[in-house]
C-alpha cells in the first residue's frame, strides 16, 4: 500500500477528509520551499502537491503562472525539485508528496530518469496535466514499477464512459476539476460538482478530491461534504506572492489559511 493509499484509508477510518495544499517548488525562491512544505503539514495537510515549474502552465491561472515565473527566475529545475523533496524527507517520512506539472519537463529529462529520480527522492505520485491516459501507458508502467501512483484529472465535461477509462488508468486518487477554466478562477457551483461526483463515485473505488477555486474554509467544507478531499492552490500561492519580500511571514501566513480550512473540514 502506497503512502497515498494509506493516508486515505486512515482518513476514512477516522471519518475525516483529505486536505491537499499545492505550492510551486522554488517559489519565491528554492530555499523557502521545504520550510513551507513543513508548515503546511503542521497546519493540517494530509497530502502535499508540489508544482514542477514550467514556462507554459496552460491549466493554471495568473497566480500560479507567476509562481512558475518566479521559480524559473531563480533557476529552479526539475532536478532541483527532487532535491527539495529529498530534503523534506529527512524529517518527514509520512506525508505523501505528489508532483504536479506538465509533460515538457518530463520529456526533457526522459521518462525513466524522471521516475527513478522521483522515487529516490521520496515522491509518492505524479500528476501530469497534459498527459491523457491514452498517451500515458509507458509512463504509467514506469511509475508502477517504482511504486508511484498515477494521478489523473476529471473535469465537468468528462463523460461517464471516459471517466471509466481514466479511473482504470489512475491510482492514489482522482483529481476532479470543479469548474471550467483555469486555477483560481470563477465561483464553484457546489450542486453541479455533487452531481458529477455522484456519477463518478459509482464507477471507481479511488478517492475523489476536488480542486480549482477553493479559497476559504466555507468552500472547502461544502466540497468536502461531497468528496474525499479538497485541493487548495491559488489561495496559498497568492499569499506567497504577497509576502515574497517578507519571507519570514510566509510560513505563518500559509498556516493560518490552511489551519482555517482544516478546522472547517473537521468541525
């Protein structure tokens, strides 16, 4: 059983929902990433999503696009991301870490090199936004051979037939995109999300976590009531941007945001 599977199993046993924060590795500079990862765990994170910086993050809104720009400006490479996870693992062997990013950096490094380095660093799963299951077979085989989970996206436009194929290819959990658009945009239609999640729950045993557009505890709680977990990114990354010139304030600020969501989920 992977760390991700064990985490969701423990949460289910305790009747709790997963809180999954996202930050971009190397934002605002690489030396702050590990501290922020630990701060998120201290605030109640169950799983961490760590963004791999890329120059054209097409699924992300301006907040995370700018985070990638800041990270790349400081020279954060894919290999640097693995080094950051390795550093995190020196004092945290429990919290699952999922790398989230795009195919180009993976192909630039090579599938096998990427997967081996991820496994050695202590990564637990990988979500490649622009790699659909139909084109992911070789990559998925490599991930499985190194006991890494393949996390895939579901969207409001995903048909039930296609969802079955995605679920069959995935492991760890499925990431449901709550709205049509990019990260950090629009207002979530909770009843519409509930309808789609009810459909998908009937075709898979994988946990369903909801992301995109979650900004506060109230929204997080509403979505947690109809899912297995919530994913929050732009609200955290935006705060990092605001405090980029006051780095000592970043960790406390992220803990405050995530702590409020944790409290809402557990209430």
